[in-house]
C-alpha cells in the first residue's frame, strides 16, 4: 500500500514538473510541445462532478453526540475498587481518526499493569480497536457493551480522516499536544494497511476551501506530513469559486463497513461480546476480569463521574449515492464526503445539546450551505 501511494504521489509530481517543462517547450514547437500540450489538456480535463444537492434526494438524517472534553481525550490508569481501570475516551469528533493511535497507548498502559485478561467497556470504534490490539499481543479481551454495531455512536460518524474537533487549543499543554500528534501518526499508518473494499477505507482527494488566506499556508490538523500531495490552489474559476484552496489527500472510512469488519476480526480471533449495561463503577466488581479498559465515550460521564465530558451534537444529511463524485471538500461549516452508502453533508457542532432528534431547520441550513458551494463547480 505504501508503495502504491508513493507511486501515485510521484506520478502527480512528475505531471506537475512535466507541465512546467512542457510550457517552456511550446514556443519552440516539435515533440516537446505536443507532449506538453497533451499534459496541459489532461490537467484541463480535470472536472468536478457536481453533487446533486436537493431535498428530494435526501435519504436520511443522522444525529450523533460526540464525547468532547475541552482538555482533550483521557488516557490514564487508576484503581477503582478492586479493579485496575485504564481510560480511553473523550475524543470529540476524532474518534475514528485517532482510534488506532490512542488505543495503542491505552493498551500499552494496561499491559504495564501485568494483567493478562481485560474487560473492554464499549463496542464502538475505540472498544473494538482496543480489543483487537489486546488480541494481537496475546492478551485476553472480553467486550461488555450496551449497544453493538450498527447502533453505536461511531456508526453515525462521517468517517473522514482528519484529527480535529477534539479539544480546545487554549486548554491543553505541551505534553498533551505531543501525545496527540504521536497518536495521529500511529493511527494514520494503521489505516493505510486497511485500505480496500474489505474495510471500507480509501484515499480521497480533498479540498479545503477558504475565502481568506490561512495564517499558515500548509497548516492541517496533526501536521502537514500526514497529508500527501498537498498543493495550494489560487484559481477560483476552477476550484469551487474560492480564492484560497488547499488540496490534499487523506482517507475516507465507511463506518458501517469498517466497524462490522473490526467486529468480525475480533470474533474470528476468539473474542467474546457480552451485551449488558454498567450503571456505575460499583458494578465493575462483578466482572471476572481483573483489569478494565474503559472505552465508553460519552457514557464515562455517568459511569465514572467525569463532569468535564460533554456532548457536542452533530447532524448530518445523507443524499442518494453518486459514484461519479471522486473528491471531498471542507468549506467552513459545510463539508461533503462521498461514501458508497450516500453523499454525506455536514454539519453542526453544538456544545452541551443532548437531543438526538433531527432538527428540520438544520437540515435546511446544511442543504442550502452545500448547494451554495456547488454553485462554484464548473459545468
């Protein structure tokens, strides 16, 4: 996979260098000019198929509550009664994105306790990833969860690999930032090995659209090195009508496919799932495993009394699929991810709002905002 990605990046770099060289040769004519003209024509032919944003194409509205902490995710080990508990929760809007990296750190903390058998609380992306990493190390893992895929919060995520919306930059220290960036690196590499139909992971060309120039030209969440083939575009006629566009490549994960694949892998490797709800830390004592890894997300507020953990409500609108859409975009509050189960449009980010009911006014705003972005697509 790494070799394929490298070849794709090299091919694009070759195209850009050939375009520059060919442009100089146009004046002198000959073979060089014809080759350059062909490359220029290929570049000119790059068209963005328009997303058909219309209410009659809306197939569903989904709402999820992100487990957000201004201070960032929790990754620590403590004693709760007779149990050793390692916490792995509070990832805001980056649960899928950071899952392999933060879960790797949580498993290393848990393994350092010397225990060989663990209860994993939660069957969303963090619980499943944690359980798989325990299995890979030859450790026992039993998942305890109230809900299983497709009923978890992770199932209603957008699935776009982009580590953002998980902390308040003014509330975190240098040690946390270092940990966060390390988790980004580990997770991004892990997802590369899962690219393909089986896990519902693919590379996607993405466009970050701005009306005003960014403070730092190549600044992207987690570090520019995580986004291959980053290019700055300043051609509003060709790039959605926006003056400042950062083009980069990242991964799109289809939650329904991905979570089912993780659960399948866990069960094939001998894992066990117990469907039950834990209502308080005192119920941990009844679990047969001596150690626990807590991946309950927003449930940690009630289960472990974390009052700093709050919901951030997100609403998504899903349109009928369009297989011809081969790009993603981010434009302020508006974004679009073309998944096989539908075109995902967002979005909202509402702090401390607990309802999972769809808001018709937000549906209208999301459709209108993304329809406005589509006005800039060349026909």
